[in-house]
DNA sequence: CGATACATGTAACCGGTTACATGATTTT
DNA sequence: AAAATCATGTAACCGGTTACATGTATCG
């Protein structure tokens, strides 16, 4: 999944947050340091350049307030193209690589769906997560069975942790899917 | 935690794997692509420079085989200093930041403890994980309680996933701790 | 008037990704 | 002899970290 020419979760998070309401770089940084959204960087050296890139890509646009001072405040809002792109990224298919390498991004995408995202879309997303995660857990279990002899115990335990994490994700996705379906049928 | 002047988990993984037995860059890359250790990069542009840096830091040393050809094979083994450093990193204290930002590294450190690591060390490590994780889960739950009103449902669900992940880690650590203690008392 | 919160940015550095380049050895 | 596998490396690029630089507004 890539935001314009980019691929970082930070850009996606920024795009999604600016879509909810116009925000400045400072607003975003504050959000990243004071909420559990804070899995993202918040350092000015990451946030401001990311805003620049998103603007250059035409996905957000900043309007400068207090134009005449040396220290203007720039508030960014999402553009039409930005909204289209965001929607494509958020609702795009779940790949196995997403599950293996980018679980954070999966959860971010889910979190960025707003309350008027159709229940079918939510369900499809969760089904994708479940499908790909089940495949992956199966292959992890195979690896485990194949490798466990001759592996230090602590490595075995560490692998069990990895598998347990995915099983927890699976349980979560199944539970949420059930709740989403219940809401669709009402 | 930093490996010499570095901080990447890739360097730590390489140091730990080279500690088990001497390996070449190619060996490491193969390991990273064919085993679930593959959460690490495996790209030549990451592995070979990392080996260079570890060697420059005096933590590993490479011996060139087939010296007279243009395409020599370099096999690296860990140095005395490397083994000391590795042990310090692996058995060092668990911080809250480790739990929040570097769970992968925590599991890597645990996996790299070998079978003659004293049971007390393993237990101490796991106790640290449990302690810090419990603190973090508590604060996540507070955030959740504080923020859940006015949050899109999908964001709420995403947060629940995060909390569930940590609870899964907690369950794992408690189980493994029990097993480790059982082994110590026998 | 000093501290603090608001607010934006840049530059050096670091390490991973991608893509490319090259050569050696083994298998078919 | 071609193909596959073994094997090492480099260069351009990208984006995050750290640290620094700077200025504004508000409050006591």
C-alpha cells in the first residue's frame, strides 16, 4: 500500500487524521505524543517533511494563517484526490505480506474507516485478515514442527509467542466480524 | 539496547547467529529468507554493511577463504568482546520503552539466550516483561476508557486489538515463567 | 520579564530497500 | 554449454532520528 509515491505508515496516519479534520503539523505531533496513536513518530523531522510530500502529491493542501508573520501556522486539509486515495488504501485487499510485515498498517487502515463505511466493507476487510492470518499461522506451525528439535528452548518459546500473537489477532478479527455482521442485520 | 554503536535488531540478530556458529553473509541471508527468523531483512544491501560495521566494532571477525580468487567467501565468527556485548544486551533490563516500541527485540533477545543461560536469568527477564507489560496494559486501558466516547467504532476495535496483543504477551510470559521455575526446582 | 506552551523547520546522520553488477561452482 | 545456485558487494534513494535553530503568544 502506498500513499502517492510513499509507503510509510506515518504518511497514511497523517492523511487519515487530516481527513477527519484540518490539522497543522503541531496538532499531529501532539496527537502522536499524547494518544496511543503514538506508535507513529511525532518528531518534527518526520512530520513536517511528510506533510510536504503529501502536499506535493496533491493529497492534502495547506493554508497559511497569519501570512505576514515570520512564523506562520499552516493548517492542512485533505483534497478530493486525497480522499479517493485514502479510501483506496484503506479498503484495498489484505495480502499475506500485509499480515506478515505490516500488521500495524492493517490496524491503522481499519481504524481509519469511519462510521459510514458500509458494514459489508468492514466485513470483507476482516474476512481478508482472517483468511490471510489463518494461512500464515498454519505455515508458522509447520515451521515450528519442523524446527523445534535442536532449537534452544528459549527460541522455541519465542516462536510460540509469535504464533500466540497471530492467534490473538485471529480471535479479535472473528469477534469483531461477528459484531459487524450483527449490526448489518439490524 | 545497542550493538556497539548501532541499535538495529538486524545487527543483534546477526551477532546472535554468528555466536551460535561461524557464518557467512550468504548463510545469514538464507537463514533470514527460509526460517521465521525472516522478520529480518536478508537484503544484501542490509546484511553485508551490517557485517562490516560489526567487524569494525570488533564484535565479530571474518576470515577469508579462497583468498586468491576474486570472489572470496568470508566467514565471520564472534570475538570475545562480541560475546560479552551480546550477553549484556540479551540479559539487560527490560524497560517500558522496550515493551512499547521494541517487542520484536525483546523476543529476539529471549530467543538468543542459549540452553546454559541460568534459569534465574530467564525468570528475571520474564518477570521484567510481565512487570512492564502490565503497567503498559493498564495505561492503554485508561486511554481506552478516556477516549472511547466519540471515537469511530473501528478505531475502538483497533485499540482493543492492541490491548489484546499485550494481554497475549502477558499470558505467554506467565506461562513460560511457570515452566522455567518448574525446571529450576528440579 | 521570564517561563512556558505554541509552532515550524532544517541538517547531519543512519540504516534499510531496490536494483544492479559481478564472478564461482554445481547441476543438467 | 546453459542454467541454477552459491556468493559478495555497491550505489541511489528514501524516510526516520537526533539535535539544533528560531520565532510567537500567553500567563503569572
